[in-house]
């Protein structure tokens, strides 16, 4: 049961972070294509990292990898 509560808290924290990121991107039009790719990749990577690895390390690692992949993909 305790693990289930931790998962809920992590999910809510991740959703809240994504919402803050979305509101922080109010100037989205001023960002370059690579910057947009980085932001989107980091969000998706963080979600996937949390789902696969769980915990803070999985989320942060996924966000870093997702950000790098998103930036490189957007450059092309």
C-alpha cells in the first residue's frame, strides 16, 4: 500500500511539473525548433523514465535522455 501511495505522489508531481512547464512555455513562439524539441523530449523522457525506472533517478535520467534526443531530432 505504501508503494502505491508513493507512485501516486510521483505521478502527481510529474503531472504538476508538466503543467508548470506548459505554462512556462507561454513564450513558446520565441523558442527555436531545437529548444522546443528539448522541452518536449524532456517531458516525454521524464514520464517514460518514471514508468520504466521508477523513482527520482529514473525520472531525471529519462528527462535528460529525452531532452537530448528531442533536441537532436528537432535539428533535422
